[in-house]
């Protein structure tokens, strides 16, 4: 795990999270190795792909749904 990511051990969907300088969640690395990113205050980068349904079952789902209402899937 590289140092920019914080491992999440109590989640069946989420493998790690990435935080910005203000400790806001800006990225989620999922157990299937896909990555989702949220870009605060930059609508040009944030294309607004909706990301919520499958995290509803996750133990951190409510928190991540609030923080990551819109996400872009990393290419």
C-alpha cells in the first residue's frame, strides 16, 4: 500500500481511502481494485458520475455516501 492511501480494514467493499490536506476523503480504492475520486470545488474535473448504491451495504456507506456524492472512476 503506497503512503498516499490509508488502509481500511473493517470494510467488505473499501480497501483504502485517500485524504487531502484538510483530512477530507478524496479517493476510495475498492476491494475489486477500482478507484473512485472526488474533486472538491472543481466541476471541470468532476464529471459527476453518481456513486452511491453499492456502498449502502458497506459499514462506512453512510459516511462515504455523504462525502462522495459524485465521483469519477479513475481510468
